[in-house]
C-alpha cells in the first residue's frame, strides 16, 4: 500500500526530478526522508521520464527496490511506514488509435459500453471470482461445450452470454478492428479472406502448411493487456478491458473433459484453459489474436523471406511457399519455424504439417493453388450431389448432421465456392433454387 501511495504521488508531482518527487513523497508518508529518498532514486533510475498511465508498474518498481528492503530490515524497531494521505494520479496515456472508447476513467468507459460501473466490473471479473462457483451458479458469464474429436484432444467452446457478448461486440466494432495487424494475417481482417491468403501461394514449387495447437487458449491475458496498453489505455482501464476479453475456465468444466488425445496434450490444454486466455467463441477473440500475433507474424515472414519464400496466416493455419531454394531445405526450414513458434509461446501440431510439391494437389485453407486459386473439384462435386439429392428426395434426407438451419448451411457452402470460382457457384445456385423447402 505504501508503494502504491508513493507511486500515485510521484505521478501527480509537478516535475519528474528529485526535488519534486521528494516533496510529493514526504506529503504522503511524513518525515520518512530516508525511505522517500530511496523510493525516489528507484523511480528515477528506472524511468527517465514519468510512466504516465502506469501507476501499478511504478508501484511494483518501488516495492521491489532492494535498498528499501535493506532499510526496513536495518530499522531497530521495525516500525511500519504510515500513509498520511493519498494523491489523485492522472491516468491518461498516449492513444495510438482513434476510438470513442479511448477514455480516461472507468465511469466513462462504462457509459460508452452502455453499462453501469458495477456491471462493467462484474463482467470483467479481474479477480477470478466467477471461476470458483459450481455449475449451477448464476455468476458465470460463459456457456461451455466440449466437442469430441475421435483420436484427438477435445475442443472447448466458450460462448459468452448475452450481456458479455454484446459488450465484446461493441469493443470489436469500436476499437479492436482499428488495432494494427501484420500483412501476413488474412483471417478476420476486413478486405482479406481465405482467397486472398491462398492467392499469395499460386504456382509455387512447394507449399508448406502448419497448424498452431490450442490457438486461442495460447493467447494469454498478459499479452492482451500489453496490446491494450500499447493502444493508449492507462493501466486500470487496460486491466478491466483484459478481463472483458479473456476467460479462465471453471474447475468443474475442466474436470468434465471427455476422452481423446494423449496425456501430455490433455494436460497442456487443461493448463492453458485454467489460465486467463482468449475464449474460443467470443467475438473479440479473433481480432485480438491477430494483434497479439503481430510479432510472431513478423518473425515468420522474415524467416520465410530469408529462404525466398512467402508466408501467410489464416487464424491458426500457417502457410509458406517458395521455389527451389525452399524446396531443397524444407526440413531445416520447418525446424526454424518450430523454434520461432515455440519462442513466441505457441506450439505446432506435428500431425497437421504438410509439404506439397509441384505435381500433387496443393491446397491452402481448402483452396487449390497449383496454377490459380480454385475450389477443389471433389468438394464442388460432392456439394452438387447433395443439392441434387435435396431436389430429388427433400432436404431432410441430406441433413445427416442435424443442422439448426440446413438452408443457411447450404448457402454458406455455396458462398464459399463463389468466393473462389463464381462460375462454378452459378450452377450450384441454380440447383439450390430447385429445392422445395
């Protein structure tokens, strides 16, 4: 508490120098000149300029100062330092994006999100209280659904409830879409798609694809907090916004994990989900993941360029392609990719790494790229057969997976083909129009 009070006082001081910080510190703790002097020295040695908007960071520096600890242990009476008064600290940071949500106080943020301050702090749950109650508690902000995958580690869908989802959608529309992403990112970015990502790899000698394991769960709260601080939010606001966009899975949900996958993979997934992470199912997660992965994208793009290759990423799908220089050293190249990915706190899924050379079907996120971007012939023929059977026998006969809206499902599949090859999609639309719903 003393370190926090001194940090607030230092940031509220009229100048960032020994005289002004000493005066501000003495106002807060009284005649503790030796204590204040050591705190001032620690602050000035760490920060040549005042860390505006970062009182918690400054308080941590003061609290960990070795000289202050030695002074405390040398005091014969071990008398505690008392805080006589607290100073209000300015929290404004320097914004790097333009958004109506870049505000200075929690009440302003709550008002922009159409919430009360109480609801804002309840949704953010920065102390993890909502992780502790049992399954029937009304405190939980997410619905959890395990998805079984035969022979593989199960996947957990973490679906935010209505109020939190609405708040995350506002954050996405008003702030997150404006945060910078790397040029290699093609998923969940306006103006980019699976087609733009695949188009970068047409006509290459070799195409290499890899997959990141537990993609969203590997993006942790500290990384999200760093992105929000870089965007211009002061510490208290960045802390609350991080709570809105991350989630720690309750213990009872982790205990209900179904069978599948190796013991090591299951343990790694359980650890990742227990920590605050981006939930798979939240509207804010894809945009934040793209921003957090900027450094990974930059390193992988540089590694690819050194081999004369091209790199793109669509969510957790990594794709590299190049000519003879890459084709002649694919194994060494992939070892370098694995080192970079591991260094950035992620893991590759070895079972999903593919090397496709010229002469075989080269595909990127489902798009064939051998000579030009095109949908796979087998996929289109299979879809055409489904549509034809819907015409002949009725749509219920083809809805074997029990989709909630089979009509929308079919239109979505046709729309994907249309992105890649409008000509083939025209025939599919004609067949779809013959179905009696």
